[in-house]
């Protein structure tokens, strides 16, 4: 898949799967790997001067997100995750099917269980462990509810995978063309 342009800003240790999408304004340096279907959007920055950053299959790193290794820890993002706008991930681990809301910060040593949602604006202190199927909010972030959000989070990641494929073709209105109601039903979701 096209990776944005011939002028991608990456270093020599960055491993990008042929089926990943990288917007040309993204900056990715150090030991970073991006799996099949992953996407990195405008002005996102991923740096791994020591340790490693791993972005799993079909996960998306949205506009202005910043991912950086921690003091003694790398960053691992599981499959089908959405790292939304202006999120900071710093030396943490996210399980599969996690959605991190706009402007959230997850610090060194945090472990986020699968199928969880971190609400926008949340701040998770160092070494916070979030059980699977949690909804976390606040400063500091705490578990507010328990719910398996895996299907909804996978659907969100799927939408970004479709959008990345469209951007690679030079099309910037893919969501206008997708029947989101029918697509949501394939994930067991109802969308009005």
C-alpha cells in the first residue's frame, strides 16, 4: 500500500509492513514496527531511541498523537486499537481492541487490558494497570465502569483501515462512500 509519499520522514530502523499507511507529515524514528493494516495520520510522532515501539495490525495512530518510549519501557499497541487525536503514549502497553480518547495521556509502565476505553482527557499515572473490559476516565484515570467494548473498538479501527486504503488511492472522502450502518452490523453493532 502507498505510504503517503516518497518523502516519508522515518529512520533506517523503522519497519513498515507493505500494507500499512503512513501520512507524509508523520515522523517515525528509532526501532519502530508497524504491522499490516496499521495507519499513522497527519503530524503524528513516534520515537524509539532505545527500547522499541510496536504498533499492531489494523491499529491507527491519529493526528498529532505522540508515542515515545519510557524510562525503562518501550510501547506496545495491540491489534485493532485507535490512538485518537493528541494522545500521548509514553512507555506503556495496550492490549487488543483498545480505544484511547482525544487528548488522553498514558504514562510509563501502564498496562491497559483488552477491549477497554480510556476516555478523552484522562491522565494515567505511571504503572497503572487497567483490567480488560474497563472504561477509564479522570485525572488521575480510574476505572469508572466495566464493559466489553471490543466490537465497537474493532469497528472504529476497521473504519480507519478503510480510510487509509482510500487515502493511499488519493481519495479523501471514504467515509462518505461506506455504508456505515451495514458495516457496523457486521461487527454486531447497531448504528443509526
